[in-house]
C-alpha cells in the first residue's frame, strides 16, 4: 500500500518537472536577497518559494497534459506519466489546476498581490503563449517563449518590496537572452527527437550550422547585456568582474560548439549554461551585499 502510494506520488512529481522548478526558485531567491540586501524574513522566504514552486509545478503539469501526444514520440520524454498511461490527462489537468489555485492563494494572501499576479502572468504565458501557440508553430518558440522563465526574479523582488526594481529587471533580461543558447544547445543533441515529434526547433528547420551561429550571436548579446548593468549603475564592480569571466567562458563554449562536428561540445555548453545562470545569480547577490 505504502509502496503504491509512493509510486503514484513519484509519478505526479515527475509531471511537475521539478528540475525546472529548482532553477526558477534559484532566480526567485536571488532576487529576494538582492531586494533585501541580505536574507528576508524566514516566513517570507518560505511562502514565496513554496508559492513559486507550486506555480511552476502547475505550469509543468499543464505542459505535460497538452504535449502528451508529442512526448510519446520523443525518446527523452516518452517515459513521462501521461504517455505511459500512469496518469490520465483528466487527472493531470485537475492536479495542475489545484496546484495553480493554491500557488496563487499563497502568494496573494501570505506574500503580496503583485507577486501573485506576476507569478500567474508567467504561468499563463508559459501555458497559452509558449506551449499552446509558439512551440509547434515557429522555430522562434524558445526566443519569444523565454519570457515565461524570466518572470521569477520579478516575483522574488516584488515579494520583498511590493514593486519591481531595476536589478530584478536586469536579471529578467539576462534570463530571457540566456534561454535561446541554453535550449538550442539542448536541441543540437536532441534534434532527431524534435524532428520526429514535428516540433520546429531551429536545428531541424534551419540546420545545425545556422543554429550554432545563432547560439554565438545570442551568447555575445547576453554577455554584453550583463556587462552593461555596470555602466547603467544597476550592478557594481564585483558583478562586472564575475560577469566578464563567466561570460567569456560561455562564449568560448559557444565557439567550440560551432567548431565541433559532434554533439560533445553542445552537451558541455548545455551543462555549463545551467552553471552560468546559477553563478550569475550568486554574483548579483554578492554585489548587492557588498555595494
């Protein structure tokens, strides 16, 4: 009985895409620390991160419901709970709705209304604009859809201050520009999966060479945008130094991916992009603390 309950719980957790949620919570927490110039109160941290996690879980579950047909076609996603029949689409939809309602209520009543509405806006954008509209229609799906994953810093800042500040907007822009090279690196070694499912990712629409050039272009723009935060007086010297070093290595990784005929460098770039985002958040927090 207990084993069965744990198995079902694990299936529903997989539906929530927890690894994506962790990344979103890192950016949320970083923005909270920047806004507070240190640690906010423990209850505020708990309710904001819990609300953010549930909101992310809700969006992930909705994505799994809508994309169940194409998930079944891709090797990377065919073992998800809905394609394998472990969870029905109906049950997953109810689950996603309940999580979304709880998330909004937690943020609205225990954090503040602005944080709740920003979180909801991010979820609606992810579900309706990215998942239901862009993903299957255009290779620019990741470029335009990246705005959804950029919202958590705004939520974190609003949770602490009740408004949205320039550092949070700066992090929003960086995540927005980070998303294309991050996901295009993934698509380079998952191209056959996306093509099989009929998803117009850049490699299977415009080719690997074009994708690699776009990765370099977006990486350079992202790094320049991060460095501009210093002359714009949004960030200070500590962040500028960290952004220069982290960005230089990102550019090196993008160039290696362009020169590499295999998928090895693309895999390395994809993994480094995750490290880059986490360390950029750390650098922004440290910069605010020592400013």
